[in-house]
């Protein structure tokens, strides 16, 4: 099946259908879905749910956050910004509200700004363009350079501040033909202005907004009648004397082809959908005209054509350098035949290049993401059409016809109108579709990268790898790509992703260093065979963060800026000095650079303790690493991470001389045991076996024997590895659909079906861990907590610390988790 039905999430048990209210939805680059429903609720507190906005993160769809929007009329538009952290909503009364996360939590939102055009319904809404545009080149998918695969396109912001910084704001079109712009000034104030699209204002039933590379805005508008022209306007926004100015200009218009066809002249009287194919391409537009039972879709392109010259002027002698005059004209690219009535349209967001070469390579390799647009029909089906030729790429045969639902299949058409999608949205890689049906249920569908065409395993892996690299470079969430990763693919994808990463230049590797680790961790969670490696990758993220934080505390002893920072010198000296005696390594360092006040060191003791416990755990489990199924195995061959741990032990040793209270605490079996010396000696031996500048070696027998004796010398702690995430992605490996309900967490079994590893199990009486601060919170913590939507990392919402050093550590993760995932609020007692 090309479009696999994944799951549908029921909104509310007590609800009655109210078909007169339109539905809107929007999908952000962070995989947050915002939608409205056409439901009315029996509760006394919420009389009209059509004024509610519901926001979910796709990994925890049951945890819905419903906003009482404050809109007085039905919500007509929802629009995410480019970062996926702010949402615009507009209604039928002309009011626009801007929503942002409260305390950076995906399930807590507040309205911070608003603008209004009183009594004038909004029909189109968009954020101003920030000037960032990428092109994804399928032709270069085999290149080793990310810069060739994903190139930056020259594109000007809609409006710039001093120095070329893009100015934030939004633009809306009203039903009376007004265009209104609200600009967000650096101080937080709004600058608002409105202007008519043209001198003779007329009714605008449908409109859409696109942007040009020169910084202009193009608005397409129609009065809803297929016999009327579709008008296009250029809108230029500027700030003059601290006031917003809007200039509009009429552009060439078009008439639908179906109105000039004698056979269809009066068949489709209404224009029901008007969309630019992409928001950065104002030269291609999609139009849908409908009647009560059917629709027709047309795709138009704006082209520059030569203007014919009258014969009188053709005989004169030409002037040197003179060119033939040209004119812009809309030409139809293609049109469909008669279709079932269209209920919703979803356009791709993936910025795939549509050059002839790229299209040919995409066709040859059967790479389809970004090339298809989705049409939902009133019979419940969905068709994905090629965005240029409009030929059918794949079909989904209906919301009601679920696998195993014999009653739905046998239901006669005369029983009433079929359940169908009223709003439809593609994900940012076009590998998933989210839709809201007429009963207020949210559906998620998995869209095959090849649209159902049979591919060999290597081609499938190459397509998924290409999209994972795109997400890694852009910072977009890769949840929808994981929908297509089977457990058997995980190992190969991780290895190939690492190979491609290592081929990039050093500067780009530093930028993507933590992001690639997060991608690997997400992949490894999809298979029980690699779940232990997911633990290693999460531990590596914490290790990198602690290392950079501790090194940032170092200060040069002299005021003049040296060529290398103290942290860089520490790395260089530890890499060259292979001595197993920690005190001899310290001799080569300028210890005055490590002199710090007591309070910062003492406040970071919990992070220092985690480093010590982690080193002890790795070494004590070295003899047990006979296979790759236990956490910690990935570090045994990771020379860079072992070197990082070695550097931190040296720093901690020096700081312990200044402030003994900051040292990690070990339970030794002997009073005269120098725990730090012992751990450093064994760690150095292990590091020498896996250094990057030499061939990897197996640990010798003496090292393994010493590590076997460690549990008899030091009490080995039990590491609290991140629990397997409770999200939905690991439960979507099968082909059968899932049915979930808002407010009820899924209790379905994860991928693979085998028993989880012992390190992942949690007894009911186990201590809950703050994975970010590395402290225990008790068996039943009462403090408010937040958890990462991606990796499941849990931390307290309020800081218990008062020292500046620890607050700085916490501020680094106020917006995002270590893995880059978003935070969501957890109940006071979580399991």
C-alpha cells in the first residue's frame, strides 16, 4: 500500500457533529501539529469547541493541549513560523493572534501579540519571509559534500532591519480585499498597517500568499466564481519614518481553462481551492473548481513571452542592443479530468529542486518526496498527484475502509455522505500526512518515499539517508523519516550516516557534532538489537555537554589572549601524554588556569560525580562486553569519548586539590585506595587501545583482569540509563493501524516484541532521576517536571539551585533537550 494508514486519534467521546464549521490544520518543522475541530461539546465549560486550537507533538499524540483561543468567530487560518515555535491564528472577525510556548513547553501556550481588522474575516495568512531558502538536489544525492546536496538559494527577506537582519511580522488578506501587515519591532511593539489590494475593492473568497527572491510578496485572490478572473498582486512592505507602508501593484491575471471549455463552461461554477505550489515560488499556482458532486484541478505557470511587433515597425533597421519587448503571461501547465469533489489540498514543503536534471534523477531512482501534492475527496479517498504533470502517483482508498473493517467496506453509498478529510497537511519531508475528518478525529498516514514503487534495499536506504541528512543540516525534526525505518535497516543507516558525516569538512563536523549523535540515538531506539547503543549515544550527548561546560570554567592566567584556550591546551597535552599516572600528566599543565572559586566547583559536584560513576561503570563492565547488546559497549572503541573522559579526570583531580568537596565520591573497600589514580590508569590503558591515530587494538588480558577486580575494590554504581521513550514511533513498525484516544497514553508493545533489557526496566519503588541535573528526585517526586518529546529525558521544571554555575548549566537547556528535542510538561508524579 502506498499510503499506509497509521493511526487515528479520537478527540472527545462526548461530541456532536457540526458540519458547518470549517477545519484548518498546520504542521511545523518541529513536528508539532495544530488543528481546529468542528465539534461541539456537552461540557458546560466549553460550549463551542470550534474556537479551540489543539496542539500535539506527533511523538505523544494523546497529550493534546487545547487552547481557548479567545477568537469570537470561527478560526479560518493557522500558520507556523519557520522555527516551529510560534503559531498564528486568524478568525472570521478579522482578529489575528500570535501564540508562543509558555516556559518553552509544547503543551503550554500563551498569546503574546495580536492585531485586528475589525469585522473583516481573514482568508489568507502568512509570516513574512526571513530570506532563508534551501534547495534539495536529488542529482547530487550521491555527493559527499552536504553543501552540494543542500544549497543555499539567494533569497531576500520580505523586510530587513539595519544591517540586513530580517524583520519579523505577518501578512493577512481579508474578505473585503484588504492586505494587513503587522511588524514586530526589536523592542516587542507591533507596527501595523492596512491597504487595499487594488483601487476597486471586491470580495475575496479565497487567497494565498507567496514570496519572490527579490523580497516582494505576491497575493493571489479570487471571488470564488470560476467565471471571474484570478487576480494577482505584488505587495511591497517598507518602514518609512517609523511607520509601516504598503504598496500594491496589479499583476497579470488568468481565467480558468474549464470556463473556456465549451463542455465544462458551466459545469464547475465555484473555485474551492487556490494555492501557490510553494511559498517561495509565485510563478506556479494550483486551482480547483467544483460543483456539488465533482471537481477539476488546473496547474498554471507564469512565463515571460515575447511581445509581437506590428508589421509597420518590423522593416525599420534594428538598433544595436535592442531586445524584443516581453510580457508576463499565465499559461496552463496541465489539468486533470473530472474528479470526485475535492475536500482538502495538501502541498509539499520539501524544497526539492525541479530542474530537468533533478527531475530525471528523481524519476530514475524513484525518489518522490516533495514532488507530490495530496487531494482529499468527499468519498473519503486521497490521491497524491505529481505537482507538475498532475498524474496520479498513489491512492489511499478511504478513511472508513480500514483494514479488517468489513462493515465499512460493505456499507452502501446511499447510506449517507462518506467520512472524509476536511483538512490535510504534509510533514516537512513529505513522508507523512495528517488529516482531520468530519467527526473531529485526527489521522496520520505514512507516505512511501517511492509512492509504492518497488525498490531494492540499497535504494531505499539511500533515500532515507538523504532525508535524514537534510533534517540534520536544517535542524528540522526527523520523526516522519523514522516512520519508514524498519528495525533491520537501523544498523546500516547509522553506519552510512556516520560515513557521510566523516567526509565533511572540520567546521561542519563541529556544527553537526551533537545533532548526528541525536539522529543515531533516535534510529537505534527503533530496534531492540540496537537499543543499548541508543543509551550510549544519549550518554555521549551528556558527556559532550559536561565537558564543554567544565572547560568553559577555565581562564587564561595572563590577560593577553593566547593562541589556544586553556581547554584546547588541556586536550592537546592529554592527547600527547600517554602516561598512566594522573599526577605526572598534571605536571605539564599550567595549574593556575584551573584556579576557581569554591562555590562554582561545589555546585557542579553532581555533574562531576556522574563523570566519575560513568568511568567506573565502563571499566567494571569491560570484561562483560562480549556482544553489542549492553550499554557502554559503544564507548569501548570510541577513542574521542575516552579521551574526553580522561581530560575531565585530570581537571577534576586538580580541582580536588583546591576544593576536596567537589571530588566524586566512591565507596572503596580499602582506606588507602586512591580511586581517581586507579580509574585514570585503567582508562588510559583502554584509551591507548582505541586512539584515532592508530589501528584499534583489543584490550590486553592484564587490563581485563584489573577491570575484573574493580568491583572488589570499588562499589560499582548502577547507571540510570535513559528509559526507552514512551512515544509512539517505536510502536508503528507494524503495518496494521493503531487507534488511540486523546488523554490516554498508549500501552501498546514496542517494536520487535522481545523483552526489554534489564537496564531499561524500572521497578515501581525505584528512585526517579533528573537526567539533566544528575540528581535523584525520590520515588514519588512532587515537583513539576518536564520531559523531552524525542528522547524521554526528564528534569525538574523549576531549578532547585541558587548558584550561578549550575544556573548557567540549566539555562543551556531551557529551550531544548540535550538531543535538541522539545520539552513537554509532565504530571507531578510520573512513571
